[in-house]
C-alpha cells in the first residue's frame, strides 16, 4: 500500500520532539510526539516508536512471542500485539526517566495503526490522532486524552473554546509518566480508496479538518500529500513540530468494488 511520511521542526521550536517509524512490509505506521523539552522529549518519542516497531516485528517473525499484558478476546491478534507494544514503550520510557535525572518528566504520545488485509488496528495514548478519509469525508478515529477534550465531552467547553484554550496541551494520559497507562484500542474495516492519516498536534492546531480533507483529495500521491500537509502547517505559523504519516488503500482493478460491478452488469 502507498505510504507517505514527513516530520518537520516547525517555525518556532528549536528541536523536533516528534518521531515516526514505518514498517512497510507489515503496513505498520507509528507516530509519537515527545514532551518534556529539556527533559528529552525527543528521546521519549524515539524510544516509543522503536520499542513498538521491534515488538511487532518480533511477533511477525515469531507469532508465539509473549505479550506484555494479557490479550483481550474481543481484539484481533494484531490489536493485542499493538497494545502490548505500547505498554512496553510506556515502561521503557518510565524506567529510563527514573534512572536518569536529566530525563525526569519526559513522556510521549503515540498513535499506531497496523493494517492486515481489510482490518486496521488502531491504538493510541495522548492527543496525536488517527483519521480516516472515505468518500471525501474525514473522520477522526481517536479521542484526544487531553484536559480540554474531556471538558468538551462533558459539555463544559465548546470545541471552539477548547481550540483557543491555553490548557490545550495538558494531557490526561501519556507514555512514561506512570508505570502503567490506560491504552485505547479499536478496529476498523478498510475499503478501497480509503486514506489513513496519523498526525501530531502540530498539524491539527494549524490546519483545519476541512483543509486536511481537501489536501488529501487534491494530492493523490501519498508522499506529496504528506509533504503538502506539513507545508500548510508551516505556512499557517508552524507553532509546533509537525509530523504526518499516511497510508492509501488502492482501488485495485480486481478489488471488491470491481468484482461487485462485474457481477451487477452480467446478464441474467
């Protein structure tokens, strides 16, 4: 499947605390936004993506590799593996910060997708997001684990108030802050022509969702779309690091829609 990815420091930050990793042979996409500044947020995000990728690659090579936490029967094997990988990443960051005074307070968000055939596993912690573009409509697949997002869900703030709040960066969950973390997981069925987008908040705070959708529709080449989204975030101020990873589900000539059309157009 075509994949595009780009990360940029933005226009106001001195270093890039975002990290991403793509494992094309597994259709595995990983994004992490580090936090902690002088406490090495970039170390936390790099540790997150590398730990998650290594755990999933190990499982692909040896499916009997143990999980870090018990599997849930309602989830597919890949989803359980992602949850396990994120739990390991959380503990790795926590332990590193506990053993290194300079890293005290570092943490990270993460959002990960693993596509196998038509099923996509989505796992996340924090406010980095996953979106799905289908038939021209952009749908947010993840819920932000942030203070303002929770206040919106409870009706305390409107979405506009949340977007303008000085507390927008306050997270309720992040990797590395505690020994364990609550991990959100979900599964979706993909269709031909779908576009899956992962992004850090450096994109969503600068570029509106309608503009994101329009860009994905305008730029049919995955890497060009990723490049353009990062450029837009910088054109609108580039207030934060910005990272974009996207995957396109091709509309194959022998795919489901083509087979359905062939069946419908055959004479009775």
